[in-house]
C-alpha cells in the first residue's frame, strides 16, 4: 500500500520542475502581456483601461496587415522549396548510394549550427552591391551587378538565407524518420518487383507523412516569427526594409523603439493568433488529405 502511494506521488514530483518553469516562463509572461494589451498610455490621464480598443486599432493597422501579408507570401514561396530540398537530401542519404554519406550529411546540417545573426551578416556581405563577391564578379565580366537587396529581390534574398539555414535541420528530422521504417517493407516491395523510385514513392513517402507534417508546422511558426534576418539586413538596406517589414519586427519596433508597450503586446497577441489559425489550417488540411488517401 505504501509503495503504491509513493508511486502515485512520484509522478507529480517528476512533472513539477517542468510545470514550474512553464508557469513562470510562459504562462505568467503571456498573462502579463494580455493584461498590458488592455491598456493605453496617454499624455493626459496616464495609463487607462481601454478594453479591446487596441485590438480594433491593430486589425485596421495597414503596417501590421502588410507585414502579415508579406510573411504569408514568404511562407508560400520559401517553405515548399526548403522542405522539398530537405526531402530530396534525406532520400538520397537513405538510399545508400552516396559516397561519403556522413560527410555530406554533416555538410548539409552545418548551416543550421551557424547562429542566424551570423548567417544574416554573412549573406548580407555576399549580397552587398559594392564589395560583395557577386557584385565584384559581375563588374569583372562587364555585367550589371545583381540587386539582391532591392525591393523586388529582398523577399527572395531572405528566403534564400532561411532556406540555407534550415534545410539541414529539416533533413535530419526526415532522415531520422526514414531510418525507423522496418527493413521488411523494403524487402517485400523488392520481392513484388518495385524499383528504387517505386519504393521511395509508395513506401518511404507515406511513412514520412508524420515527419513532414511536423516540419511543416515548425515552418509555419518560424515563418510568421521571421525577425533576425530582416532586422539585420535593415541596417544595410534601410530604404527597402522598414520597421514594419514583418509582423514580428513591427511588434519589436513598437515596444523598444516607439515605447508603445501596450500596443506592442496587442500586436504580439494577434501574431500568435495568426500562427494558431495557420497551424490549425495545416493540420486540418493534412488530416483531410490523409483520410482521402487511406
């Protein structure tokens, strides 16, 4: 009896450290931000309770709407390319046909180990219209220098940086999922006469469905939280990247540059709501397509 009681008490004790940190580092700041979003600081009257007025203002804020639209376009363009490359690399490594597979796997993953700040600075130098290697090579060939930091190219340039950073991360997730597929499935497919391409299409891809969904959800969250790369490139392309270029950058600028803490909290909550809605839409679409193919 006493042993049973100890076992019942052990569970909450093991979970207690996580719950404590979750409460202090996530729920408490979230609740405080929700509280701040219900107030406004005014020159006359000080901080006053305004209810949902900040949210009404934010829903009609053109800077926020443009920022959300820009990261949505970024997500639509960048994520499919990144996940496709990660999938191709994972399948190639799992095929066993590549020489020096460990070296190749490490080489693909290494960019993820580079901090995003360093990656943005490095690519900012490469994109540079004056001293960047692409511009110098173009001048030597008497060709016009590519305008990677211009308004028309900037979103693609940011997508290239993020893709370079995270292809290896997603590749590792997909590759690990491939390694868990039972070898018997491959042997059965080979006995039925399936070749390498048929096995990849009919065995590997269906087995990768949960891992692909996981990487897609991570990509949704990461895309709408895009911050480091545009924040650093803004220093070298201030005419193209404004303080509201992305929604997350806009919330940061409101809080730490404009000192509009209450409105920044409101914008942050709305960004979180957009991420929740987008993630739910991805899950719902994936579940429906899964039921059709089942």
